[in-house]
């Protein structure tokens, strides 16, 4: 049994390395030297076509760090994304981020939910690879992210963003030593657990968001502040994976059956 477990772990690690390398390859192709960010073309929403700030630049930076790639470029990506944080103290989106460089305001408040866990991942796992200026700017940005996360309240039925917000709250609680936001994370987790216990996963069997849910739950498991929280997260992960497996058709390699948020 131990040999089987070791083989499984080795296979997962190898696949993770392969996926990180693919991420670097994709980032290299989309990188725009003039902006220090990535370009994207959205298939349906023209406003999301252009130079992107949210999600992919930080994911590219993490992949570069994980694979021993260009750390100078990774630092550049981090600093450039921080250039687009809303620092207007009078703004309702203070601490959040513009999703695209051509936007004049925060039109998609979900940016903070996707970006905070990535900044936290970099801070926790790759801080030694950050230059002094990047570390300084991230330290200044984390308290603002706290404001942005707490201002972006969504219902538990908005599964992927609600979970990303819990992950963000847990990460910020650890980075900032903030007990208040940790209490918020615990309260939000209890609210989501109650929602799932009552009605199941709101964004059920979603080809678009099941992967985000699993990513967020894996992050919550890693950031869990105690064994009780970790045990609850493991049970929720088992539930979501079981639901995924029940609807996955191995023959055609896709989800089947009734779906939510499929587009």
C-alpha cells in the first residue's frame, strides 16, 4: 500500500511539474514586453480583450517561480499588476484591482478574489525570489487587499467567488496576523457549509467553475488555521470530488447530466 501511495504521489508531482511548464510556455507566448503583462482575446466580451491584469499574469509568475524560470520577469509581472490596484480611499472598490489595463475603474470586483490567493501563494512559497522592491510593494498592498476582499461580499450560492473569498481571508489573516478577518473566514465557512448541507452545491456540475471550486478548497485546506477546520475542508473536498466523479463520463472525457453555469 505504501508503494502504491508513493507511486500516486510521484505521478501527481510529475503532472504538476508538466502543467507548470505548460503554463510557462503559454505565458511566454502571451507576454507583452512593452507592458510587462499578458495579452488576451476574449471570445465573447470585447471589454476583456487587450492587456490583462487579473488572473493570468500572477499565474504565469507562479509558474516561472515553480519551474526555476525567469525570476526577473516574474517580479516584473507582480509589480505591474500592483500598478492597477485601486488606491483611492474614497472609492467603493478601494483595494480591489482593475481586470484590464484599458479600464478606468473596477468593473469586475471578482478580480480581488482571484488575485489575493495568488499574491499569498507567492508570498508564502517564493518570497526568497522576490527583489526588495517587490517585497516592499506587496507588504504595502496586503492591507489594501484586506479592504478589497471585505468590501466584496457575495452570497454563499455564488460558490466559486465565495470560496475564493474565504481562501483570501484565511491567507490575509496569516500574513497580517489579523484575528478579525480570521473570524470572518470562519463565519463565511460556516455559512457555506450550512448552504451546502441544506441545498447542495449551488454551482453544481459546472464545466466552468467546478475546477475553481476545487482549486479554492485545496487552497483552504492548505491555509486551514486548525485541525478542525482542516477536517471539515477535507470532507467538503471529498463531497465535491464525488459529485464531479458521478457526473464525469470517462469515455467522452467531459461532464454529463444537468449543469449549472455552463457557457
